[in-house]
């Protein structure tokens, strides 16, 4: 089992407030950090959260607006100053590579670690490990933008020790082989994995919208998410402003989450006009049954589906 925790490092929209920094979400999973967006100044909350600067890490940038990408420069420099040694993988659109390399040239700072920039040119899987993938989907914003989804692969089913013992299977390596789907031959008798292992157990699915209008495409992309983080820049009485700026309202975020059958919805990316967000949560909760407002440094444990 892999522990998973999500920490909100910045939850404001274009301008920070005294309580909210700019967009950034960290997902910590089995010692690895997956960072989604890095708004200006986000490394301060990164440090406050005690995440650690030298762990295995991937960074995914949704689009080229400063409140989502400019903090990456400061984060890289801070990591170098603190002696990071591990390579760092960064994923984003073609202009992200240009942005990073040109600014590093102008500022003239040097890294103590390798950065591997992965240019995203199409939708689909952009990063893959043995037990999870990260995929992207186009959103609808004032500039090209991407939404991301983390999908864990299914885990092996529950191993029935009583059945195994009844079949005479000794404890040890054979148990592991059976649990991972391999049939075995023991004392001349074939024992199938399916005889002692239950059905595969579903992994977790986490969706992160970036900045976007709600679309049918995103509704399909986020289908069945255990947790969906969706931008909620405005309340629905500001729909005209949301349309003008290519953002979403709390009502629209909740409507999409409900249609996508997302189990849990976190609202984020709040306009600085909202000193508190209870009205936005109330608005969304009239549509979706499980809604929370993201807050800077809020940490959320994400359990496996029941």
C-alpha cells in the first residue's frame, strides 16, 4: 500500500493575498513528490510544509501564466542553494522549456542537479511509473492550458491465507507469487492464483483542472476521480466575469464534478475579492454532496477506494 497525501501550497488566483499564495499543489506518494504548478513565491509554503528539497520529484505545469509557472525559477534556485543532487523531471508545453532556459541564462544561476524537461505536445499519458501514470487533457483558457490526472494501477486482490493453508501452500515466497497473479506448481499440484486471491483492488484517481472553463472533454477526462481539484475563481453571480476571463464559477465546478461522478471536490484558485470562501462552498454544495475549499498548507490524506 502506498500512502498518499495532498498539500495545497497556493490557492489564490492571479494575485496573492495575505492568507493565500499562488497556485501550487503537492502530492506526496511513497516518498515521491508530484508538484502541479508553481506560482510566484510558492517555495515559501513548500518550505513551511516540510516537504523536503532532495526527494524524487516531478513537476507538471498547466500553462504559461506567472501565477502558475514563475515560482519554478525560485524553487530551482532554492533547491540548488540547499544542495539538491537528484535529477528533477519537469513537464509542460513547449514554451515552458524556453522560459526556463532563457531565464536561467539571464539570471545566470547554476544548478547542482540535472533538470530533464519533457515537452508535452499532445494529450494522453505524459509520465509513467510502474504503478501509476499521469495524463493530460486540454482545457479552455485564455492561453493554451492543460489539466492533469494521476491514475494508480490496480493493486493485487486480497490474499486468502486460510484458503492457501487449506491447499497446503507453505508461507513465504510462494504466497507473493500467487498474490501477484502467478500460478504455481507445488508437490505436483497446480495452484492457481485465482484460487487464493480476490479480485484486483482499484487504485486512486486524482484530477487537477488548472485554469479553465468547464468542458465536456474535461468532464469525460475526470470521470470517476476519487478527488477532483477544480478552479473556482468566482461565485456564479460573477458568471459574466468568468466567461470574460476564461475561468469557472463554484457552481460550474460542482456541476462538472457531479457529472463526472467525482467523489470529492476541492475548490481552489479563488479571486482575491473573496476574503473567505464559505459562500462558494455553500454554492457548490447545493450541487455536489462532498465539497471543501482548499486552503494554503491544508494537508489531505487520500485513502484507497473502499
